[in-house]
C-alpha cells in the first residue's frame, strides 16, 4: 500500500503546516481568528489520518481527499476566504488525487474544489478588498466569475495532464518490470543453452549414428524409429532454447530488415501439416513490405497461431489476418475456442501462466510476443470471453515501407 502510505505522510505534513500557520497568524501577526473551530477542523484531519494509517485501505484514498477539500473550504471560510493565500492548496489536492486516486475521484475532487472555492466568495464576510467579494446583494460579480473560471480551468488542466502523465509512467513501470522479467528469463535460458548444448549435440550425434546403423537391419525397424524419435526430440529441445533466447525484440542479435507481409507466415510450417491446414490466412496486401526483425516476428506469428489452434481444439479452425492499416501492420488471430474468463484474461501474458493442459505449453508464447511488440512500439490487445473464443490483435505502427516488393 505504497500510495496509502504516501497520502498519510502528506496529510501529516499538511496538518503540521496548518497548525504552524495558525500559531504564527495568532501569536506573531496578531490576526484574530476563531481558534476553536479551526482547531476542530485540524482534529478531524488528525483523527481520519490516524485511522487511515492504522488501516491502510487504498479504496479510502478518494473519500479522504474529498474530505480534505471540505475541511479546507471550512478552514478558509473562517480565515479570510478567497483572499487567504493558502487557497492555492486546493490545486495540491487535485494533483494528489490525479496521481493516487481512481479517475472518478480525481474529477470529483476537481468539481468539489471548484464548488468550494466559489462558495468562499459568498460565505466570507466582506473586507476592504471589495473586489474579492460580491456586491452588497451577494451577487457573483464579473471579477469573481473570472477568478472562479480561471481556478476551475487550472484545476481541470492539472488533473488532465497529471492523470495522463501518471498513466504513462504506470505503463512504463509495467514495461520495465516485464523487460526485467524477460532479462531474467533470458539469462536463465542462456545458462541452460550453454550447459545443455554439448550433451544435446552428443545425444543427437549418437542417435543419428544409431539410426544409420539400424537402417541396414529391417528387422530392427522399431529401434530405428526410436532413434529417429530421439533425434527429433533433441531438435525440439534446441528449438525451445532458441525461443527462450528471444530478447527485447531481437533473436540472437537480429536487426530489422524488409519482408513481404505474405512471408510472415513462413514459420507456420513448424506447426506441421495437419495443424497448418486448419489455419485460414488472409493477407490483404501480400506484396507490401515491413521492416521488422524477421525471425523474431515470424516466431511471434507462429506462437500466437499455435495458441489459437490449441484453444480451438483438435478440429477447430483459426483465422489469421495480415493487413496494412494506414502506416501500421496489423496481425489478427481469431480462434473458435471456449474463450477465457475475466480472471484468466487479466493474467494473460504473464510469464509461465497458461490455460493449457499440463505439458502442452510453458506460458511463454504470449509473454514473449507482447514483449517483442512493445519493444517495436506496438500494442497487443486480447478480446475474449467465455463461450465466444479469443481474438488477439497485434498492431505495429511505423514498420511499413513505402515501396512494394517487385
């Protein structure tokens, strides 16, 4: 509950600052202020903040900030109204809400601050600064309207800007965390590949020699088939290690190069003919070129297609659409499976999370695909619900080239 702890600390600082300002105003500046009501307002802030500190519930942040707006409005009404320089602190609460509170509470804070600031012009007794108050009949003068409109516009702009920046920073933190997990995975894969390369090569060599020797003995055909199976499984193990080496959008130092959109499906041959036959590929601009890390993106297409095939069952079909939309490359994978629950959809893309049966996947295909797409400046969106299948859309802006293949 880091956000709650931050709010608690800021509220303690605000209480301390208000208490210090009250003491200075009374003892040093000699300002006549209603000590009792102002002390009561501070006491409410102290009690609520102590409760928030003892029970740090994130859902309480929004209501607490709304309470602070109301307490501040009451304090300002007792201590100078809109002429009090501390009225600018309204914007501090607006900024804080934009950073730590849900969106609804952010705009509720803006609305309440605007209402509270406007009320100060009506409820505060007139003083020599007449231009800060309504006329004798309590009217809201043009000058006051201008002050209120300026304050409201500033609050709205601050809330909108800070909310956008906060959201962008949150996305960046998620991407950084995802990249860190991928780096850890890559380090593990590199170590595994280094340690397993020699024994796997030895096993493959021995299996190949054994298969060759057994070819001369038809009566040992079953043993020859076993040797062939061992060699195939070794190749599969090498392929798994290669996929684990996918890092930051590049495969073993691969750089972006032009590729026809129709060639992005080249890697689908790895699925095997029975599975490949169940994939309906539609490429609207087959000769259009995209500049991408070819093998890495082919692997993404293969992994996402394999996921869709697994979700569709043994006989279900999968639609793969490759299109050029404006300046973006769009890849859409749609299956006829049972779909995902809201809980599974929320976790989709986490490393080692999979909805497949044990032994049918490691939960890395979607994670690596999303990482690559993010590194290329694109997006990967999943639309799924129980009973209607899953649609995965990859969008890569800025990778299409102007020239068509010849």
